[in-house]
């Protein structure tokens, strides 16, 4: 079996990691894989996923294909003809649409995967959903990474319920760093004296709701013992980075009992999760929640918004997760309850091996059509 993967880009992100892990699983099972990115090659500081693919012997194609450079679609068609895959599997809306357009010029079995319940309401998003609905017959099968994402996409595109198949993202147990390594990072970030640390890992993007989280931090004031300091940690990078740094500085000026750290992107971020007393995911909308499953694999208590797939995942680990509104006037009590949640033995919801096997079954099914 030879699978060709198309993805919008290979910057660090959940969908991109799923492509990497599916490729890893296919290669381990004796199959072949090709990876195509619509966007240009990422810069060295965020090239982790590309490096890992190359370590597996996969050199991705980078197309620089966009609406303004739609002529680059011809390059995608040439790659598909050259590689002659048994199945093409695209991830994220732009890649899904590009793969469908390529299918107008050459025939190949095509699977699209939806990774997000896209709730932005700007004009371009509306156009993309309309285009998605119009071109859906050009793919053989459409999947989503959660029931919530499938349901949302069906509604936005006017599809019959059950039209989109659900294959959950896989996430293996995180191998945490040693106690000594974590202590060293705490010292580096000035968190070594923090009595508690609350934080998250993710792309610093409006979707993730970290501005909502930071603006709600005054709700912690009644919970912090006099003379103590708590740490707030947001690991990641993205378009909201500068604004979040400014907001964090404003909050620190009014709340010296908080030490707020935004250290940027780290490829080993998940291995630092044991540093947290409480993991938070305040997203405005979500398709899955990969970092939440990583926190669950370590048994770390989690407080999540009620966005799309997050309650769906939290239901699978009810003993130490809490779903709440990060804008609630009762946020202090919500944090009080969340900080009382226990650390539990780690729980893996869906492994990468299970995910890969589910996709392999689908590849065989679609390639026989």
C-alpha cells in the first residue's frame, strides 16, 4: 500500500502530528508514504516535524500553493501522477479542497479528513464551506477526528447526519522528563518557587482562547495563600504571541502573586506536562484536543471549555476533568473545584497504532472501489 498525504503545512500542530504518526505507522507495517505540503518549507526553528519525517526517510514536497498561486495545482497533479499512490489522504480544509481539484485532472482514490470545527464567520470561511459542499462528491470518503467535528461539518455543509465517518486521533502515552530535568526547567523559567502551576500547551491563536484564560486570572486571587506565588505557563507560539505577552505583563503588574511565563515553542513540551498542577484548554472551538489527551495520559487534572470535542474527550476521563465556562462570574469556584481534582493513573484514549489500523482499513476499502 502506498499512501500520499496532502496537508496545508508542516508547521507544529495537531493535524500535522497526526500525519507524521500515520506515516510512521504505515512505514512500520511495511507500507509506503509520500507527504505533500501546500505551504513552503518552515524555517529551521519550527522544522521539527520535517526533521522527523526526513529521519523516517520521507522528504516532503513543498508546493507554495495558495489562492493567489492556484497555478501551483498543476505541480500537485504532476506529483500524484509521478508517485502513483494507491490512495491519497488529505488533512485540513485547504488541502482537502486542493486534493479534490487535483482529482478533476487525474483519477485516484481520495480520503479527506476534517480536524477542526471551524467557527470563524468571516467571508472567506463562508466561501470555503460553500466550496466544500459543492466539491464533496469529488472525494470517496470524508472522515473527522471527533463526533463533534463530524456533526459540525455536516451541519455547515448541509450534509445528512452520519455522512462523515469518525476516526479519532491517536496519542500514545507521554514519556515525561525526569524530576531533575523538570526542576531545571522550572528554575530556568523562574517557577521554582511557585506553589502551584496552571498551564497549557498549544498554538497561540485566537481559536485557543488563551486571551480569555489570561483575562480570567484575577479569579485566582482569593485562592492564592498570602505570601505565596503561583505560576501560569503557556508553551507555544503563533500569531497571538505578541498580544498575549502584553496581556500577561499587564496582569502581572496588578497581580504580583502570579508569575506568567510564555517561553515559546518547544518540541519537548508534552514531556514537561508533569510540571502542571492543572492543565487548561480554554478553546473557542476545537476539532479534537491532542494536548488534552497527552495530559490525560499522565493523569493530570484538566479544566476545559465546552468547545465542540472537549466535553466528548472529558467524558472518557470523568474522574479528573472538568468542563466549564472560562468567562463565568463563578470562575473562582470553578478553579477551586478544578484544583481539587486528583492526579490519577494515566489513561490512553486512542493509540497511534489503533488510529493507523483504522486508516489502513479505510485505505483498503477505498482503493478497491
